[in-house]
C-alpha cells in the first residue's frame, strides 16, 4: 500500500477532513477514484464505531481533565446545535442527510456525537450515519469526476 493511500485513509478517519479530504487527496495524488472512493468511504464509515467505543471508555477517563472537559463540552454543544434540528424534524433520515452533506462539520464525527448527545439508539443511528457517509462519498467522488472532465477541457486548450 502506498503512502498516499494510507494518508487518504487517515484523512477519512479524522474529524473535519473525513472523506471530504481523503478522496480529493487521493485523486490529486494519482490514486484512481475506483480505488480511493471505496477505501475512503469504508474508512469514514468506521467513524461511528470508533466514536461509540471512545465515548464508552476513554471519555470517562479523560473527562477528569479540565482542559479536555472544556474542549469536549464546546464541541458537544456545537454538535447538538447542528444535529438536533434535523433529527427532531426528520428522525434517522435527518441524521443521514446531515452526514451526507459533504461540508465541514457535517460528517460522521459530528453526526455520531450528536446522536449520542440526543440519546438516539446506537444501532439505528450508526446505520443512518453509515448511509450518510456512503452518500457523501458518492457526492465527493462525483465532484472529483466532474473536475476531471473540466481539467481535460483546460488541458486541451493549453
């Protein structure tokens, strides 16, 4: 596995960048989209499982730290504000749509944290989030494919 593929997977696992960073990174480092997209989508789909595991174990330990507690509380409040209106109005479909929108801070990390805050059932929330990740991955891949077509037009003219 090349270093670029590993970086793409890592970007897909990280908050903020998620697959919105992983797929373009792979594309601009000459990894074929038919390889990059499934890897990044699968990596990002693992995020809810990682977050649930973290919240069930390490969070309790880290919450003793004032620095961690303050930073976590701010992140939680932001997640609640973003996720709550969609989930209250549309339920699990709202959670899926929230995650599917490929914009910063609307991905699997915020969606899972929001589901935890709102006390949403884990299995259904995880399924909604994973479906949202797949949709976001398709959107980002389509954008990259569209950009590829635009690039070929500009390259031909130059």
